């Protein structure tokens, strides 16, 4: 008990004695871990949205209504429907009338008045919404039906989603790269701080070694000093994410009501991704900084 | 307790230049002996002391201290060696932010002694060095002689079988030095081996203990109940 109280007390004293250095270490660990945590959350968000979308992905077969091509006849429409239903690639077929399309549109874009004003009940085409057995077969389906009379356009939602996912993944890699650079800076800063602390208390460690204190007893306070700063950085980074991310997601949810966003509990659950790397990096960096330096 | 057998230590001072600090030194010190190690600066006294605590290692020869072969001693066992040796410095090396009591207790705390042992041993050793009244004083409030007695208390509080003193009176006036020597003599009578490196002729002459004289890394004299002598 007494040993640990000594070790923690020494580490705490060191942090206070070197207050501004400690602040610099904590801030730099905070920035890198917050970025890292953000990229972890972004990845979880992408996975969550993708899981949700994969089940709902549809291929829309828009039908001609005289605006761009001659309107589809009832016979053509019935035949198209029968063929689609018989197609082995197709799981399910729904018909969305012009009225239904308009109603859905109004529901999605309820708060965007200018868009609603430019779209009338007649603007949007009717369509067949097709769920595929395998969403990757969209191109094959399109090739089969694109040239059919009465078919205006076939849109694969997966392409739209993929564009979005590509963008999200670029953002994520950028965040990871900056986090890595910042983490490197934090590592060097921790190592330097720990060394400065060890030099400042050289008289004490010299006595400890001569009276026969074990290597770890001499070193642990300094290593702990770096590690505590790392833990503090992780906690601050977690607090930053816990406050800002739910707020950001709330704002996004308003404009993207159909996207499933991470829940608050899921955001808070990012803490192991902050604490584990935070502790690992600062403890390794402190240990390496003292390598051979405080040897008996 | 301490044995050197044909120990040689050289320092490299340049690419091909070497200084021989100790040359084929063989010394035997028994338990409970009091030994002065004398000789001018550069004679090898410091090297001798550093070899004993294995701060440095010899080029050749065997060193045994407190039953341990220092050539084969694993580095993780060094703390055990250091616990068998109390070390007293010329410049005291007290921690300025700690009181007399805390400085002495520190030596036991950092080797993981339980509080009950610390609470018993520290007042005892402060009594021995006659500093009970100054237990709460900080080092800067003490005279040089008092500070050296704190340093001795710290070295001896763990009751090591060996006490190494590196010029312990080097910073003290003759009157104060006599007090320190009386203290070391008292410790020696508890069957503690005392090895003291010194320049102080008066002290060596007045104590009449064993004297080992080094010159250019060689033992030129090893005399029971000796005197300082080399200046003459």
C-alpha cells in the first residue's frame, strides 16, 4: 500500500510541478484521440447506415409519362410487371404511382419549401421499385430493361450510396492521418516531458538507486506521470466527443430523416477506443524515454 | 566481506589512449574491519569505491562483496547488493525538501519496508547520530557536521554489513570531523565493516586503523594500525 501511495504521490507531484508541460501533453493527446475517436465513430456510422440500406436498396424503373418520352401504355406496363416478377434476379416488385411518389417526396422534404414549390403532383414519374435478390446485380437488370419502350430511366440506388460511402471513407482516412501525425507529436512530447522530470529529480533517483530501490520503483513514478497525462487526454477527448457528436447528429437527423444515425449510447461507447490507445501510447513512450536512463 | 583478486580497471581517454585506474589490485577486508583507503587524486580511490557498488565493472579480476560475486551478479539483483552497502558522500546528498526524519525514512520507504519497521528504526538511528532534537529540521537549517550525520544515519538505517564513506570529512572543519569519526567508530563496533576513502592525514594518524595506500592504481602499502604517511 505504502509503495503505491509513494509512486502515485510522486507522479502527481511531478505533474503539478511541471504544470504547463502537463497541459501541453494533455492537449496534444486530447486532439489526437478526439480525431481518432471521431474516425472510429464515422466508421461505425457508415456500417450502421450501410447495414440499414443494404436491406432496403432498390432499383427504380421510372416509367415514361410523355414529358421525355411517349407515355407507357397499360399493356406495356402490365407486361413489364409480369416479366420483372418472373425475373430470377428480382426479389420483390412494388409499383409507385405518381401520386404516391409526390406524397413521399413531400414527406422527405417537408422542411424544404422551395423544393416543394417547384414540384407538382404531376412532376414525378411513376416507377417500379425493385428489390433485388443480390443488390450487386443492378447493372445486369438495367441492361435487360433499359431499352424497353415506356421505360424512361433505371436508377440504381447503390451507386448513389456508394458515392456517399466513398466520400465518408475519404473523410475518415483524412481524420485518421491527422490523428496519426498528432499522435506522433504527442508521443515525442510525452517522452520529452518524462525525461525532463527525471533529470529534475536526479538527486532523488540517485539516492534511491544507492540505497537499493528496485529499478521499477525508481522508474514507475515517471512512467505513471506520462500515463496519467495520457489518461487525462483520453477523458477530455471523450468528453469532447460526447458533447459535440450527438449535437451534430441531431442536426443531421433533421435534414436526413431516413438515415439511421448512431444513438447517444453508441457515441458514449467509444471510450475504450480512446482510453486504450491513450494509455498504451503514453506508457510505451515514457518507458522508452527512460530506457537506460535510470538504470541502476 | 570484501575481496579484490587481481583487479584491473582502465579508462579509455581517446582512440588508443588508456589510463590505468587500478592495476592488479588484490585486497581482502574482513567483517567488522575499519579500513582507510588513502592516496592522492587519481590514485584509484574513486575507482575502488565505484567497483564495490558495481557502478562500474573491472576489466579483469574477481570482486566479492557481502558474499556476492560482482562479475556474475545479474543486474536485477543489484538492488540487493546496494542494500548491503551504506554509502556516505563528501557532499552529503540530502534531499533539501525533506526533513531530517524524512531523509532517513526515505531510504527505507523506497526499498519497500513496512511502516512499522520505519517507525521503529528511524528514531533509533537518529538517536545514534545524536539528532533526535533535529528530526523535523530541513537540511539547510543544519551545520555541515549535522548534515553529514544525517547522511550517515540514512546510510546505516537499514543496518547494512558494509559502510562506504567517500571523503566524509572533506567538507568539514577538523573539530567537526572528529565527531564524525567517533560516530563511524561507534558504527564499526556494531560489527559493521567501514571503508573510508580520505585525504585527511590527521584523522588517519589519530585513528590508528588499517591503511591501504594506492598510488597510480597500485597498492603500495597495506598496513594494520597504520598512519597516513604518503606525504612524507
